[in-house]
């Protein structure tokens, strides 16, 4: 439904600008990378590869700052090891892939799904055909800061959802991500 509203709003904006005789074709627009009415690709500010390194201490701090009880999944439960973990986020063609590697280990895909830009500071993602996770984001220079706003995992029990929210918070809110490409 949000997508339909966004498309309608974009069409109205193009019509208004055309009626005013103003050409904004050189102005970059936020979007999902889909082709615009003129056939040009819309820039996706998230597209590329971003990395960060997490430690149990950073995760505990993020949980405390979010007001979450410290009884969520441990660092070792989340990543299969106790050492620092490199998280790599890849955004490409409407797909978000999260890989992680415990220090000295091989990277493993932890999550993969679709994502869609909602506006200049929000995107939604999901892996079930439903975009059930909402993130606020900001980009300054080559740094991406994420804040998980909501996670409405559609098939989770209350307990599973609490663990999911805890994991989303400590993984994505512990440290900024740095653009690699």
C-alpha cells in the first residue's frame, strides 16, 4: 500500500512540476532503483556493500540504549563464536543480504530478503514476501547508521519476536557501517 501511495505521490509531483514548466530531471530522487517515467534509473542511496565489526560489549550497549532486557540471545548464540564479528550488508537490485564472520571464520549468510526505500530516511525489508521490518537510516559521508524501528515478523510467537527484535537491535544499532563499494 505504501508503494502505491509513493507512486501516486511521485506521479502528482511530476505533473505539478511539468505544469509549472520546471525541469527537475537533474535532481536525484530516492527510490528503489526502479526506472522512472523517463526511463532513467532512480539512485538508491543504500546500494553497495557496507561493513561493521561487532563485539559483545557494543551489543550490550546497544541493547541498554534501546531499553531491552539483557536476556536476549548472546553474541555466541547469534554468531556461533565469542570473538569480534564482521557484518557485511549488501544492497543490490532491491535485495538486502546480511553476512557475518566471527574473527578467523568464514562468512555465512545470516539473512537475505527484499528491501524498498520508503523515503529519504526509511526503508522496509522482509524475507517472506512481506516487508515487515522497518529501519530508519542516515548516511553521512561513507557511514550508514541504522535504527530498527519495528519488526512485525509475521509467523513468530511472542517469544520468537522478542528474540528477533533483540537480535535486530544489537546487530544493526551497535555500530555504524562503513561503505566498501
